């Protein structure tokens, strides 16, 4: 199936919502995803792929922020104090990269930032976050079907 202009526009909107939802911005991609799925305007597999790609790339933004943000920890505007940062780093060091499998959850954005701070290898980050984000949309699609959507 080749997407037409209307479908490409819907994909762009879904991508933007999913991208924004993975960053520290207050976006919700689930509403857009479910609305498009219920409308039947595109194959579910395409919706899952577009949303997963957008959400994963949004998480990469958090990772990059994490890679560079620690150098500002002494600034007044820094979002966490030294004790909070040290606690997050200890927690991540204890539980490791596997916490990235929770990156789909509401507080999962923090895990992706900490992964950058902790210098998690990019390929490990991408594999685990892609699994988590894709599983999220697959489950959402399945739940929508189960609910009669």
C-alpha cells in the first residue's frame, strides 16, 4: 500500500505527537494513535511503525540532553540538585540499562536522560528503547481492538 497525501499528513501528525511525547514536553501520542486506528485510515502496522520511530527519536533527544546537561549541574536553573542527581546515577548504576525497557512509562523520559548522563552506549540505548517504545504501541493497538475500536 502506497500512502496518499492525506495518509502522509496523518503520519506526520502521529510522528510529531509521538516525538513530543517522548521528550520532556507534555504531549500525548496515545490519543492520536487510537483515533487514527479507530478511523481505519491506515494499516495498524504503519501506525505502530510511525509512532515507534517518532517516540524513539524523541527519546534520543533526551539522551543527547543527558550527555551534555551534567556540565551545567552547578547552575541555579539546573532541574535537580546534586543529591538528586547522585541518587539517580546510583539507581541507574544499580539497575543498569535494563531500566530503558521502562522508557515507555510516564516517568520513562527520565531514564532516557539518565542514560545519556551515564554514557550508555548509543547502540544499547537504541535497541532497548526501540523495543520498549514499539511494544507500547503494539499493546495499545491490541487494547484498542479488544475495546471494539
